[in-house]
C-alpha cells in the first residue's frame, strides 16, 4: 500500500498548512489573552474567567514600590546590555561577513555558542568563572552575563543585513578614495541599520526578560523585575503581577510597532 503525497500546490495541502498555522497562532496568543483578561479581575485571586472586571489592580500597581524598583533595575541593565551588544555585535558581524576564511566560520560558531547552552547552565558557568577570577556578583557581572547572551542576536541580524548588501558598493567607494570610516558612515551603516536596530530590540527584550542568568549573577541589592514577579507569584499569587504583565505586554507591542516603522522588516520580507 502506497501513501499519497500531497502536492504543495493542492487545496488540501494549503488547507492543512493553514489549519496548522491557525492552531499555532492560537497556542501563542491564548496565554497572552488570558493574562490580559485576568489583570482586569475584581477578585483577590488569579482566576479565569474573572468574576467581574475592574481596574483596581492597575491602581494597586501604581503603589507597588518594589515592582517599580525592580522594573527600573531591569531597564537600566537592559539598556547597558543593549549598548554593549550593539558595539560588539556590529564589530563582530563586520569582521565575519567580510572574511571567507575558515577562522571566520569558527568565530561565528563561537559567538553563537551562548545560545546553544541551556540558560541555567550558562548562568551557573558564568558564576563559576567570575568566582574563579575573584569578581563578586554585582550589576557589572549581571550586565556582562546578559551581554554574552545578547551579542549573538545582534551579530545574526547584522550579518543578515550585510549579506544583502552589494559588495560593489564598497569597492566603488574605495576606488574613489574614500576611507573605511567614511564608507561605513555613508554606505554600510545606512544599509545595515535596520538589521542593527532589530538586533538591538531583541537584545533589549532578551535582557529585560532574562531570569536564568540574573538568578546567578545579581547581588542582593539588584532586584530584577522577572525574578520579583516570579517570587511574588510563587509566594502569594499577587494579582498585581497580572497587571504588571499587562503593562509589559502593551509596552512590548508598542515597541514592536515602533521598530517596524523604523526598520520596515515586513516590507523587506515582502520584497
């Protein structure tokens, strides 16, 4: 008995792929919608569906000083991490993209290695490394650990942007006597800027939402928002955490829209 292969152009194949995509979309969006719905509950517990709806927990969030402190720490660490990731990531992408040697491929794999390791294993290994060199955990070690995880994102998006750039542009600039700095400022940077911005956005969100590395590399004075939310949920199921999650979801959506307008990634994909 032979199995019938589906033609990629057939209506059955298209329908099956559409159904699979719809189910995947529901699985991805449903938890977010549940969190947003629960954040408007009038009750004192995380119950879905809520008994009634209210803005009381968003009002409580205005007075949650511990969450405010943790959120500000997460923003500061994420901004510092993003800055380091962009500088190192763009530099590494330029070196890798312009080289065809085997060493460039080895370095590319090396830069991507933090994404291969389990996050908890990487955080524990980073803690052991800092302990071996005599560095106590602090905000500095936290930023370094986050940067090691976030640099690969910037490298990957910048390398993808560089791959779409015509090398003849750089050759023409050099033949006309332009320096490398001038060529980068007037030709390379405008063309790779969307990729760099996309990588910076991913790096910021990855650092802001990072739990495993923060668990090992933060000190007692550095309270990070994801860890504070996790501890509150584990200890007392505070509904304020749902309100904070709703705020984070809305801010993330706004940032995604801003990045789309700034980089035009969807237009590039369609073209």
